[in-house]
């Protein structure tokens, strides 16, 4: 699907040793491409954690541990089997970033697909570039977002989830680039506005036509910048036990916006 040319990069088969010996190079690639795929890497849990620590660039916070996080070493490891939907492909409805309901959401996230037995092409993950969305959005949307009240973000949605205010635009702490800080369908304006409805229609259309699709194989590792991307997946075509992965998040940063003008 149409998207920015630099978004998402499949690096093929690189060993953990090769990545570790040139971590600055791969950290730069992550900032530049936002999503990196490593085929068949199959890292151990310790290797997985070490990779994220080596590739992280940003504002390290040694004290902040979000509510609910179990690991005090600034990583959170989850083994996940996601349940498929009943009768619909819900990629568009599933777009999200990870934990925007926290004051400081995770900076980088990764998935190691240690079990994948679904048919080829099923259970793919989709990624979207929110910096590119900012660059191509209509001028009236850009002006609205620049002046908009804070967006509120929820996981689980009220009344089950907590709302967290964040700026509608976000500045990347390393590149300095601006992205639209839309984190999925549970993004709401702090104040109701007709321009927000216009924005929502536009962003849904953008995501439908602009995304990077990754076709999983067993043993693959994917790492993405959670500060300026969205991800999604179809909920049909596979069974939970056919798509099992370790998901690891690293570091936490408070979103901020610094106007480029």
C-alpha cells in the first residue's frame, strides 16, 4: 500500500551476535525506518531484552515504572495468543499503539513469533507511519491538530479503562520530527469539535490506503518505534495456538509537542 518510502525494513536473516556487534547501526535504522524485521532470529528471552536495550534511543527514565508493569528493569515481557474474530476482518478497527492510557507509554515494542503454524499470508501484522500521516494530511487538519486541546486515550474504553491526556501532535525525542499522535479508535478530543470528526474520517481513509504489511514466519523478530507508529492485525484466518509470540516493551516516555515553527 502507498506509504513513505523509508517506512519499514525487512533486514532478512541477521544473527543476534551480528546485531549486538553493530547495535548503533541498527538503532539508527530503527529511528529512520520505525519498523525493523529480522527473519528467523529466534532470540532467547535474555537476548530479546538485550536487543531492545541496545537499540533504544531516547530519554531514559530510570525511575518510572507504569502501574501494572511487573518488571522493574524497564521491560515488560508477555507471551500472547490473540483470539480471532467471528466473521470479519477488523484491521481498520484494530489500529492502535501500545498503552497510550499510561502517562508515559512504552517507547519501543517488539514481537518474537516463536510459534507460527497458520497458512502463509494469514495473521499478518500491519504498521502505519504517523509522521507520514502528518506530512500529507490536509492543511486544515494540520492547523486544527496544532491548536487542538489534548486528545484523550483509553485502553479498554470507559468505564473499564482509564483516559490519559496527550498532545494531538507529538515530537519525536530523537529525530525531532512531528507525528499525529492518534493511537486508535479510542482516541477522543478533550473538547468536542466538528473538525475532530473530519479528522477521524480522514485518518481512517489514510490508514486504509497507507500501511506496511508484514507476513510472519516462525522465529521472526519485529521491533517498532511505539512513539510514531500504529499497528494492527486481521482477526480471521488463524487459530490462537497457531500464532503465539513474546511481546516485549522497553522504556517509557511522556509524549510532548514542540512546534517546528
